[in-house]
C-alpha cells in the first residue's frame, strides 16, 4: 500500500515537472495555483518572445551557440523546432542583437527551470504535509 | 490577414537594430523586471495583487540599484587605472 502511494507520488512529481517544461506555468496550474501559473506563463513567454524579436529566431542555434541553447531549451522542448528552423533556414544574426536576444531567451529558460524545480518541490511538500496531518 | 501574418513572421526572422551605445544598457530593465516577477512568483506563499506588485517592484529596484553601484565602481576603477 505504501509502495503504491510512493509510486503515485513519483508519477505526480514527474508529471508536474514535465508539464512545467512543456508549457511554462502548467505545473502550477495542475497544483491549482492558477494565479502563479498565469504570472509565470505570461512573464516567461513575453521574455522569450522579446529575445526572439530583438535577435530573430537565429539566436536559437544549436550548432554555433550550444551553451545558450542548453538554457533556451529549458523554456520548452518546442524550442527545438526553432533551432532546426535556424539551422536549416540559414538565418543569421551577429553582434549586439545576437547578444541581447541570447541573454533574453537564455534567462527566460533559466527562469522556467527555477519554476520547474519550484513546482516539483511544491507538489512534494503538499504530499508531505498531507501525510503529516 | 496574410499581410499581417507576413509582418509578424518578418519581425521574428530579421534582427532589430540594437546600437552599441549607452542607451542599449536600458535593455536590462525589462529583463530585470521579468526576473523580479518570476522570482517573487516562486517565493511568495499566497499571491495577492498589491503585496505581490510591491515585492516585485522592491526586488526590481534592488537589482537596478545594485547594477548601478557595480557600474559606478567599475567606472571609478577604470578611471583610476587609466589616469
């Protein structure tokens, strides 16, 4: 019985983590934290889009800027499609727009990573609190 | 409709003109705002509009002030070295 409950808990944590990665803020939404979910979604998507607006989709480049790409992919796995479009579409960006765009998109990815970890921790805490009651 | 779609796609496939000038530092402001909002969204136990805005603004202000202080220190250091 306890093992089954533990399995369920692990599945919940994984679901929250994966959902948070798929759509920023979705993990909070599952945990019925709607305000938090909306704030996180709007802010992260806006920051990411601002980065793309400044530097174009060429700032997401898995070949020439691998380190930034690791941070950018934390926004959502869908960023991979942008990376493919950049590589195959031959989009290019240099200089300051590239710098600013990469900083914006990378920071939004890292902020989403913070939210993923926080949502998973929140899900874990709730179970612990329920068990303690 | 097609024209609007083409315009939207074009804005994301061509980079903006960001000059290498002191004004380009202002690009840090929206980013600092985003960092403050998301960080506070993960930290506050209950989200209430007024207190959340107040806390986010406070953090945003702290980030900007810290950046200004850092810039001033670096500027003073550069001035001392080059004099």
